[in-house]
C-alpha cells in the first residue's frame, strides 16, 4: 500500500515531510491525527490524501489538545470529509458508538481488551472501573460466558454512550453506573472475581477501591504509564496498596500495551488477591 509520505512527496518539501506525522488512529470511519504547527497550512491537503488512501473513512480530524480533566476529553477539529465527530467502531464482534471528542476511547487497546477477554472464565462477575463508552464491558459480555459485568464511569456523555452501546449489542448481563468510582463502588457492597482498571495515569489512587471490591483470589488488571527503567514501580504501588488494605497479592504478569513516548509505555500488571 502506498504510504502517506509517498503520496505527499511531490506536494511537500523535504523539510515539510520531516514534520509529517504518519501514525494516526482510525475509529470507525473517522481518522484522528496530529498535525504539527509547521504543516498547519497544509492540513487540508494532508487530510484529503488520507481520504483518498482510505475509501472507508469519511471524516478526518486533527488533535488540537491533549486528554485533560477528570473526563479525559481531547479537543479535535474536523478538517476534511463529513462534519461530524460520532461514529460506529467495530471491535471483537461488537459495535461501539463513539464520540471522538466527548469520551476517551483508544482503538489501540483492542488487543489488550482481547488479552483480558481470553482470560475470563465462565461465571465470573467482573468490575470495569473508568468504563467510558463501555468497550471493555461490551467486549467481555459479547465474547465470554461471564455471569455479569459492572461498569462505572464519571463522564455523563461517556455513560450515555455506554448505555447506547449495551443496547446496540443487545447485552443483558451488563450493569452501568454513572459517578465517581470512589463513591459508587463502596455503595454497591458487591465483590468481584475480576477487576479492570483502565486508567493509565493515577490508577494507583484507586487501588484501595479495587481491593475493597475484590473477592479472595480475584484477578486485578492495573494500568500505569512508566519508563521502561521504572516498571518495578508498578508492582511496588500494588504492594503498598495491599499492605495498607491488609491484603496479600501475587504478581502474575506485566504486559506492555502501548508506547506513549520513547521508552515510555502503558503497561498492565495482572495480580491476584490471595486473601
């Protein structure tokens, strides 16, 4: 397949090509990419080239900010194609309605969702903290024999999309709650066999909540962003939280599930709560 750089090689100078970001996310029929300031006057040309490359894509957006705030939103601007920011994304036998600006969603985490999905045993009761528009609950419910999946999300727009996605996929074993996990989960007074914590930054601040909701022998999937020389810090955060909660744990595995910067990775530590 012809690359974006090859398509634009006759339209951009050598210096401009050096500023061209060639990686981008495809969510449904929307492409989201970063365009550096040096190429801002060429953004329409770049976007149209992407539309020509991907016949199934109808919208091209550029990032105009980073994920910020407690709702983890990111501003994007439509620069080519249809004027919309909502799409249907297909992943692992599910259809997910996503608003690319109003809710955090990463298609790059699909393989990670599958990795966890493949571990789920029949009859498990699963908690997904920070569940967003419900990609984890939907994938788990659609592809496993889990008894029940509970999701908690603080972003009202993300929660509304999650409710739509549960209905869209005709799922009957998913419960969704709107609110802060620190307030919602203790009120549920329920225990879970498996807990997912897909909040890469600051997740250690909620390990106490996860441990409080974990059954004996529960598996917890804890995410963190760390430099590759600091991976052991994630295990230490888990150990410290377990000591404070009076629980013992066993680290099962550490998985790289995305690169954030040179030698900085999103990682997932799977650990078992033993008591």
